[in-house]
């Protein structure tokens, strides 16, 4: 028989979920509704004159060349950040998992970057690679590369990708390490007895068993790359040069807070919401099926 | 909770309440949101102190709200929530947007008339007041911190290059020639510029008396178009781009990012805001590196150049929505701010230009310009000639975004991706779309 919690009082369960409901309504449903409504309006920043324009804001946004560019930039940026931070974290976790002596120290040190907020990480990287005063920029210049991310869009992109991925490695590392430690030793030992070398053991035993963790991290990392990297972009490039690093969420911010175009910006937010919902659905419905649990 | 402590708490709360009420009855608070951080913020606090000590009815409360953009955004959000401050400092590029917000702002000329405050627009330096006035000369917002772009040169580096350290280049061809000599003498770069759109496109136009946009640069209407792809500007940008070869000109980033290239001694010449004088003094002059300040260079083949430069900086806008009586205090504060002695003090402390002719005279009479040579270049350049419709100022809607567009297009030129003509044509096309949007939203 199924074990079930029952309430004698019919109101009590509702009362218990009320705080959660209030939080959801106040902090999610209400602002999302406002964004939806705003996206159908055209008004000046102070809200003194307002016109209902149906879907014109969406049409304008979609026809805007810089919006399409922002899409492309976001795709390149998110995929690069996710792949890079997952790959590096996985390598580090596998290595840290093998270490016998001083393992805790390594682990602690590798988790540290996660404590650095993205905006601070951005400022640090921007400073290190500043073409005029950066220490690392000096090193790059000395091997004959003309380094200037203020002007070169590809270099700017490279820099924000690395800064974002770096600030994410610690988080991924913790999860991968926990995942590795949850794999029963007996499986690995059995494979070893059967004659499988370290590489083979990794690909045929460890990697598949690690895939639920990997899948979870991929979802979380893509969402991170979409939204939380704002701080890095803002601190390092402000979306420049020539919009080469203007990801969608940065454009939403810049159009509304710098440009004071509330309608257009709200329309972009709505599109962004739809994208994230879509991405999540695709990930859980199609990719999850291929994951071993 | 212990009954005693509860009673104490209650008493304390009551006392605090009466105390606040007591102040509120005696004095009306005037909220002033501004964007002046660091030393400038302290100068603002001193201004407020001076005003508060001079009278008993009002208390001016300056509140630092972050950057110009953040301050403006905060004020807009507050206005929408019906909690607007009385006064907000808005940068010059926000002027058209503020003007269009009818019902949200209280024009200064009207406020001064409503409360019968003494006020004469002719007392204010013409290119400063003109930038913030209607086409028929009525002041909309109170000039506060104004600068303009000037030319700086490193005298030590001039000497090393065999140039006369007391003779800055007057024209652009001379800048090119001097730049080559500087680089030949071992300098990393001939010259660089701050705020490329403000200096090389906007001020460049006023200085050469050529328009930036139709309808008197936007003063006579909102349905306007940009005119920045004219032959003079195209030639100018083309020349700068060609000077990148050999590092005669080196681009150092947007806004004020290039300043360290001059202060570190990489570049021998520099076009920047007059407000940077303080930084230059602290990091160069006080360390024994002599720096000269002069007028911006011009193209000698352009008729009417040099005309006068235009300002940058910010003004104080009065927001609607507060009790009518409060605005009397605002009027008094504006009177205090325009007082020659107060204004001269602000000018000498901060490096911003004096906003009234009388304040300029006060600074002169105190020997300020002998002690700090070059600090009067900005005001001399602003008032070089009677402003024309091309050099009065700019009234451009969505200006923040249009500056972004110009920045992007110029960067494409510096990166060698576009020719000057292509970039400026594209800036006009993209900018006109933003202007059309603005005209539509603010009919």
C-alpha cells in the first residue's frame, strides 16, 4: 500500500504551500506578466505616453540585424563556455580522484574559483589581459600576437569565454568528483581484472556511470551561460567591440537601461523566456533518454 | 521579551518618531540624486552644506546613485513609482529624452518664474545654457557640471622629438606631422583620443561649423536625420585611420579608457575632456612631467573653422510630483548654485567650466589661471565665437544608443573592416532608425 501523508484539516495543506505560492507569484508570475504586457506597449521611459501596439515590438526585434547577431553570439558563447568548463572540470576531477596524498588540499583549491563572483572574475581577467597594463597581455604580445580585445572581436569573445568557464569550473568539479566517488570501486576493479587499461576503464565504465551528473551539469551550465555571465560581459567588454560579445541577456539589459527602450527590451525578455523553456524541454525529453541512470 | 525592554523600546521608537517629525516640520528636505563619485561627490556634499547653512527652511540631501546611466534609470523607476526625487543629475546625451518627458519634468525657466526667483539666462555662458534651452532660448535644466574637449601635450616628449614644447599643433596636418616626429623619437604613439564620438564627431562638427543633424541639430524638431557622413568628417576619419600605420594615431578604447596612454607617457598628444585636467595634474604635472593645454586642432581648408566647441557633462533636472511648496526651495538652491563665488569655487575644485560669466571673472580675479595654467582653455574655447545653429549643441533622441552605433562603426574603421565612408554611411542609416523610433514615441 502506498504511504501517504494525510491532513485532518482541509485548509492546512493550502496554508502550508501558501508561502511558496506567494513567492512564486510575487517573484516570478507577476514580473513575467508585467514583461508580457510591457512587450505589447510602446512608451517613453517615464511612462507619460503609452501606445498599445500588439506585436510590433516583436516584429522590430526580429527584423533587427543586431538581434540576430546577438543570437549567433549567444550560441557560440554558451556552447563554448559549457563545453570548456565541463571538459576541464572533468579532467581535473578524474585527476583529483586518483591522488592519494594531499587530495583534500587539491580539491579545496580547485573549488575556490567558484567563490569568486562572475563580475569579479570578469574584472580580474579583464585586468590581466588588458592590452596596455595586463601582465598576461604582455606575455601574449611577446610571442608576436597583436593582442587588443578592445578592437578585436574574436579575442574579446575568447577572453569572456575563458573568464566565464573559469568561474564555473569549481562548481562542475565538485559535482564530477562526487559522481566519481559514488561509482563502486568493485566495478572498476572488475574491469581492471578483465584487462581494461585506464583509458578503456574511463570510457566504458566511469563515463557512462557519470552521465547523469554530466547531464545535470550541462543543463545548469547552459542556463548559467545564458544568464549569470552578465557580470563577466559587463565587466570586461560591455558587449563590444562592435557587439561581438553582446549575448541576449546583455542586450536586454542594455536596450532597456541604457537605451530606455522598454517595449523592445520586454519583447526580447519574452523571447528569451521562450528559448529557455524550449531548451529545458528539449534537454529533458530527448537528451535525458540517452543518459544512463 | 522582557516587559521592561519592551517599554524601553517603545519609548525609544516614540522618541525617534517625534525627532524625525520635528525636523520635518522645521525643514523641508529636497532630494538631489547625482552621479558624482569620489572627490567630485565630496565637492557636491560641500555645495549642499553651504546651501543648508545659508538658510533654515530647506535641507538639500544629495544622494549618490552610481553612474549617469544608473542615476537616470533610478530616477525613472522612482518617477514611475511616484517617488521621484526633486532633483536629478542627467548627462547631456539624455537631454532630448528628458525634454520629451512632458509632465515628468519641471522646466527651470518656468520654475524660476513661478517662484519669482531672480534669473537671467544671459548671465550663463552661452554654449552651456544653449545646450539645455529650447530653440527660443528658454532654459530647461540647470547647468551643473560642464566640460568640453581640449588638446593636451607632453612637453618633455615634444622636446625629445625636437619640437618646440611651448608650441602645440594648431591644425590637423600639423598633428600628423608632429605625431610622426614623436614616433620617430621613440614614442609608442603620436596621439590618442578619449570619447571618440563626442570629440571626433560631435565636437568636430561644432568646431568646423558643420551640422550633426537636420533641423538645427534637433533643436527645431524631433523628426530629424543625422548628417555625419559629410565629406569633412569622412576625410577626417579616413585620415585618422591612415595614421594608425606607424602609430601616429592609436585607438585606446571608448569613453575615458585611453587616458592612461597619455598619462603613462606612451602618447605625446591627447584629446580629452577638460575634466581630465585633475587626473593629468595628479599623475603627471605633480610628478614633474610638464603638460600643456590648448585648443582642439582644426582642418585649415574648412571655412569657418575654428568656430566654438560644445560641452559635455550634466545638468540638474527638476522632477514633477512633489508638493508645490518644495519647489520654492529648489528655486533658492538654483539661486545659490549660480552665485559667482559658489560657482567659481566649484569650478576651481573640480575642473569643470564655470557656468556663469561672473564666476569666470571671480576665478580670474583670484589668480587661479596663473596658478593653474591651461584651466581657462576650456571656457575660452567654448566662447571663442557666438554659437551658430551648428555649434549651439545637440538635441538628439535615443542619443545613448546612437553614440553606441557611432562607437561601433568607428571601431570597425580602426579595425580595418570598413572604410570611413562605409562606416559613417552605416552609422547614419542605423542612427536614423533610432531617431525615427524616438520621433514616433514622442509625438
